[in-house]
């Protein structure tokens, strides 16, 4: 069965990123697609330690932590939603650590640097990325960098990014509720994601 997995990178519970996640997943579920939400703050996991064991083992064996619970969910989901607030001009440390830990999904040749490919390529996977920033312009607050980093990371993993939602000029917890057009955009993105799976 097709499924959309939402990955939230905000350390703040109940904030704007969480609200947008719920609307996105609502849009997907309205299309009859199963959804699941993961908030990275609820998992205990370390950043990648660069042990390179996954190059040989084809899975992360260097660290045994909460990521071991997330890996199977990523494999089974045909749709992915990544949401992060902007911290210091880029995604949060939680989201960056999560993305770095996806290194185990890549296959490499023995030469360095050499050819690599993702184990998740070729399965018609789709993704939506969302970033929430306090600044009113994209460049001033790092929205452009955040979206590009999220996009390039998830495309390398094997997902086609079918939509992006930059949310600008919002900081106070829950303030996005005052912008129904943004909430509608989020729900519409979820619907579109589901319809393309």
C-alpha cells in the first residue's frame, strides 16, 4: 500500500512546522493514502560518526539508536515530506543529523572519490519539502539555502521533489494558523503528493 511519511525537524512541539505537517498529511490522507508522522525530537539518535561501516554492511551498523526505527519506514514510504524551521540560515541540527544518517542508503564503488547510487532510486518516490522562516525575504533569512539543501539531499536519495513550500515572515509559535492561505497551500501539496504516487 502506498504511504506518505512526514519527517519533522523542529525541536519545538506544537509550533508552526507541526501545524503545517498535519495539514500536509491531511491532504494526503484525503486522497486515501496512508500517512505517518515522525517528529525527530521524539527519537534519540546521534549524528553520523563517519565510520563508513555502512559502505560494506549496506545498512547502518556503526550506531544503534533511534534511527534504526526510522529506516524501515523510509524504505516502505513512497512519499516523503520534510519540514524544518530555519536555524542560522539553514535547516535545524535535528534535520541535518537525520539527513546525514541516510548515508547508509547509498552504494559506492571502491575507488575514492568514486561512483555512488542510492538504493531507493527507481521506485517512483516523490517528496515535498517545507521550510519556515522568520525573515520576510528568502535570501535574508536563509530560505533559499535551506530549500536547496533539503532538495538536493532528498533528490540524491532517489525522490522527485514535486513541490516546495517556503513560509516566510512567521516566527511566533502557532502563528501560521492566522494564515489560512498558507494552510491551504500545505493541504493542497499533500493532496498533490498523494495523487502522484
